[in-house]
């Protein structure tokens, strides 16, 4: 297929998808758009997990199966980019690049369809919902979308990396993600008579201070981790000491053993600190995604594919990020690569962080991004006949 035509197709797909951002498990219009695009290529797509879509490219010869995977959901963010193809939905936008992810997989599919006879096996296209909840991939797996898949590939457009540079290095590239809720229980009383009650706000403040010392004083300085309290709610009036205070936050790290250790420390410190002030503390957890770990055995194929698509000087030694992605669940099941594709370009205003209302992507990376996915699929299947 002519590269200019393919680039135009991918860009148009990205812009159409950008106009219709839908939050997790509500991606109905997005689903229908993807179904139509896949049918136009001759596929008979299947729906999974309510709003997910999959299709299969059967190659010219028998072989194994690799999945090219994209997330589909947008965010509850009011768009302020001023783009001519901005979101049609008030209070929602693609502020994390998932529109570009879908467009790149569609572009890779279009390219692979044109060389179907060269494929030694099968390529499965997976567009799954709910990544922003951290549970989308689990729902997809539970619905059987990974059945028969031998390897995986995904990519994230990333504003912390210069445009046109790509991280494919083996090992951890994105952190685990867990959310905690701490409910501190005291005894409410009049604000003018604090001695007659037990102040849960005071206990909560001390818990926050103690939690911030986990990373600085409880962990090996060489272990990367984050403990953040991001929300606190308590009280109904200026002169009323309440019965309870509730805090929410997150822990992030690059190691599963450390992840368990952090969870235990948050619980122990919260309960012990509250007890020191005569209060109680209940800690509950919502587990998010695990660590995103690129498979070392897949690196050579990814490096060759990167050279073919972005050029030999495109590889970027990215330090990794404490942000998480539930693509980790696919990598726990099957070997693969999660490429971090840079989009940051100050002159093009594509250096705003993910989840920002002015977030935009450098569309110049979409064509090579699609080529990277296609090239990696071809190389992996050829090398793993």
C-alpha cells in the first residue's frame, strides 16, 4: 500500500476517534466505529466484554498467533486543545492517546492485509475497553480474547519522551498501581471542647505525615516507589469535630515483592498511628495493574522492527514511569513488548502531560507507529515458527 495513502488513513482514523471519546465500558460509538473500519477491510469482527472488538488476519502459511492490542477508552476531562476535530462530547476527551493507539493498530492491520501471504501464522487485532480503570485487560482475558494467542504487542504514545523516539527496552517500563482508602474513626464533639472527643482529623494528619516517611526512611534508597495521599474528606462544619475522616491515595513501584511490602506498611502504619491518638483506622485496597515488564527474548525482534519503522537512531533509553497500564496483564500471560512512543514536541504543543485538558499527539509518529506494530508481528512470527 502507498505510504502516503496509509498515513492519510491512519490520521483520519485518529481524528474521527478523537471526536468520540467515551469513558470506560461506555465505548459504544467507538466500538461501532471500529467494527465498521474492520469490516471495510474484509474482517468479520467479534465483540467481547461489551464494548471490545477483535478480528484475525490469517496468514499465507500456518504458524503461531501474535496479538496487536490497543485500549479504547477516553477520560472524563473537558477538552481545551482548540483542535478542529475536538471532542463532540462535553466533559470527555482522549487525553491519554488511546485514539492514536487505535489508529495505529488499524493502520498496521491495513498494511498486513496487503501482504497477508507473507504472514507465517495469524495476527489478532484486539481493541479492549476500560484501560483507565485498571481492569479492562482482566475483563478481556476473562471473556476469552487471549485464547490461542502466543505473543502480544502494544504501544503507548508518551509525552515524557521526545517525539519520534521509542523505548522498547526489556524489563519494567511502567509501575504497578494500587489505590488505598483509609477510614479513621474517632469520637465527634464540639470544636471548642476537643478534650471530650477523639479527633480523627488530627490522627489522619499524623498518618499522612507517617506515610510520607515510608519511601524516605523505610525502603532501600535504590528501590523506586511512590506513596501518595491524594484526597482527604472530613467534617461538616467549622466548629464540629467529626466522627470520621477518610483518605485515599496510591502506591506505585516496579517490583511485586516490594508492592506487597508497601501494602503491609501502609496498613500497619495507619492502624498504629491512629491507635496512638486513641482512634481507629480501617484500610481497604483496590488493586490496579501490575508492573509492565517487556520480555527480554522479544527485544531483538522489536529492535529490528524499530529500525525498519522509525530508524536506527530512534531507540530511547527511557527511565520508566510510575504511571501504570493494565497491558501488564497481557504480558503476564504471554511474552511481548509494550513500546513507549514519544510525542513530545514543544513547537507543536504536544508536550502536555497525559490526562491534561490540552493533551495532543504529534501525528507524525502514527505512520511509523503502525509500521512498528506490523514489522514486529511479522518478525516475531517468522522467528517463532
